[in-house]
């Protein structure tokens, strides 16, 4: 990251996407938040329980609008240059609470996921570390125009993966996580500081900007 005094720090929302207290995904989010803070970023550390919202219901939206919890998450996404999502894996896919939050926030106009860079993380007691859930999580985010970082990080056997001071017990994994975080921040910085091209996102090659699906995703 650039250290020029006249540049404001990159703003990154780091979200632990589990409702459970003591979640390993919350611990992983906190660790990444510290790494990013040490690299000079302005970190907004959050937990999914900060954003209370009901299950998505079109009738409820028509009657009462988007709930306050979803609007609060929208606000914090809008204030950020990028976001990090540390999500558990439920039955080899995305937890319902995470998908529900994405669905609600996507109803706001303009929706805030478009063009944001995202880094996906997971921690799980399984031997695959929740990685299957991250592949599923990419689908709605990329549909909404999020630039999901290619390298994802999954911590297997996460119940024994942390030291008492919150570092990763495996020094090699700790180093790889640090390198992933550093590379992600460098990409976000390049995009935020040195934009030289007008970019346009399409869901499919050949889409027109006035096409209904593309327009819904871009709004």
C-alpha cells in the first residue's frame, strides 16, 4: 500500500459472517482486520449479528421497505473501498443468514455491491475449511458486480487453528494469509487510486446495458 501522507487510508469492511459467539470465522475476521490495520488500512470490523433483518419477503418489503439492519449494512459497504467476508459453510454451501443479507441489501438502489472488491475467507472444523461454501458465495456476489478476489483463504480444522493470542497456529498458513491480504490490498489500492479506464460489467458476453437482468444488477 502507498504511504504518501496526502492519501487517505483505504477503507475496508471486515465482516465475520456467523451469528455464533466465539465463532472461528469471527476470529479469522478479527485476525485479518488486524493485518489490514497494520498495513495502513482503515478497518471497520463487524459481525453479522450487528445487522438484524427478517427473512426476505417481497410482501414485507412492499409494506415496510428495506429493514434497518440491511440499510445499516448498505451504509457500511458504501463507506468502504472493499470488503472482506469470513463465512462459515453450511451443508457445502452458503449459510442462509449470509444469503439473506445479500438478498435484502441488493434491493437498495443503487445497490452497493457493484464494483466493490471482496476477499472471501472461511474457517471450519472440516478438512476442506469451508471452501465449498466460498465457491457458492461467489455466485450472487459476482452476479451483483462484486470483483471477488481470485485467491480465497480457507482454514481447515479451525477449532484448533488459532493460538491464544489470535494468530494462526500453523506458521506457513499464517504467512500465506498475510501474503493474500497484502496482495488484495495492493489490488484495491491500484483500483481506488489509479483508475484510468471506464469499466463496465456485464453478466454475459453480448449483454446490452439496457437489458433487464444486466440493468437490475448494475443499478
